[in-house]
C-alpha cells in the first residue's frame, strides 16, 4: 500500500491524523503567533478553527506570513 | 492704539500662513492618511536601514508581501516590526493568476487582520506588467468579498475606469516597470487617468528620483507608492526624506495652481517710477 502523505509549503510529508494547530506545532510554528495564515486546498482556514480542523491525506497546506515587499 | 483686527499680531500671521500652506489630506475608502507617500519594505541593505528610511519618509502606509513560512522554527516577522507604527498594506506580488491573487488576499486578511489589499496580477516576468484580464477578474471577486482593493495597473485610462467601475478604492497606475527607476514614461496618460477617475490615483512603480515624484504630484495625482527608488539609493534614508519633500512640494504646487505659461517675458518689477537719466 502506498504511504499516505500531505504537502506542507510544497514539501511532501508523511500524513498523520492531526489538526492544523498540531501540524504547525510539529513544524516549529507556534499557532498563537500573530501574523500567520493557513490555507488548506486553496481555502483559508480561520485561526479560530486551527484546533478543530482535521487534515486529510493528500491535503495541500500553505502556511504564510508577511515578508518585506513593495 | 491700532485695533488688532487691522494690525494682526505676528503670531496670528504665522498661524494663518501655516494654515494656508497646509496640503489637503489623502482619503481612501473613508480613511484619512497623513502622508501621500506609501513606502515598500523590500530590498534595503538591512532591516535597520529599512526602519530608518520609513521614519525619514514620513510614510504612514508600508507595503509587505505574503510568503510561505520556513518550516522548522521561526524568527521575527516584518509584521511584528511594523504593526504598531504603520498602516500595513499587504500585496499580492508574485501572483500570475486571479485565483492565486484572490487566495493571497484572503491569506493576508487572515494573517494581518486587514481587508486592504494592493492587488497585483503579473502578466510577464520580464516587464512585470499587469495581466489586465486577470486583474479585473481578481478585483471583481475581492470587491465582492469586502476588500478595499488598490490595484496596481497599466497607465491605461480605460483599465483604470473599469477598475473604478468595479468598486476599487483607488487606482495605482505604473509610471514605469517595477524596480526600473525609469521615471514617468507617459505623463499624458497619467494626466488623463487623473482627469477621468474620481477615486484617488496613486502612482505605483518605476519612479527613480524626487523630480519624477514631483511631476506626478504636480499634475494632481493623489499619492505615490515606491520602494526601489529609496531602497536601492546609495543612501536610502536620505532618499526617503527627499521623496517625502518631493511628495509634499508636488502636492502643494498642485493645490496652489501653477502660473500660466507665456512664450515671452513679463517683467516682475513695476515699470512706473523708474529713474531717468
């Protein structure tokens, strides 16, 4: 059987049954930090739902912040 | 003794001169801004120079981009640095489709808690000219989603009118390609845009020196957004101040109204009472 994966910021990772907040903690990103947003499969997941939104196999996750820009 | 109404004190003369010499504030979507200069935060030699340049520019609006966090630990973000002192305007730089731009705007709104967006949808990676078709589509969706949309666009009056009709809060035509420092390539188009649009016109991209800024402000454009012209100057902090002065000078000159042009001389000093030998 093929291993289940998810893609986090373009990086393919083994899938674990976890919430958005748990994924962030695992990546070393404190979910309570200001200035961060998350999208799963092209849809923004509101900060208030990070602790309840369960990730699924093959999800495409984007975790972003503000950087210097013009 | 002469009544003070006929001979105002030097204090009230000073106050009235100050009031008369004050430029009108910029208002976008009902929000008043104290500065007509918007400054980008990228490409400075280092972070301290960026902060000093922002300070010297007098800008209230600072632009930022939205990018992936690096996995495995995080440092301070530009948002942490700026959020207490500036009105942060996120952009959708780097987006080539309406879909990417709309998602980026939504991520920016969630991350930074602002529904203002500098909408960029790029159509060509050498010139960074906008993709007008995708830009109009993204603008429509974002206005419908409740965003205050400030679109970076071509110096094309027709596109600007369409963006205004969609409900964009301002239009931001380019002076020249982003980061080119080429100055105002088509001043007459900008003038037509200023005359035909009722929303504020913020000239975005391509200016190189303060005289470029003064030119567009003198013709009545409402503000200027720049980044590289300051960040890539030999001394960015000095250039930031120079740009601030140019924005202020240009705006005041526009409000003051220029003198009419004449082909021939017209003496300033009176002709009567000259000595005769």
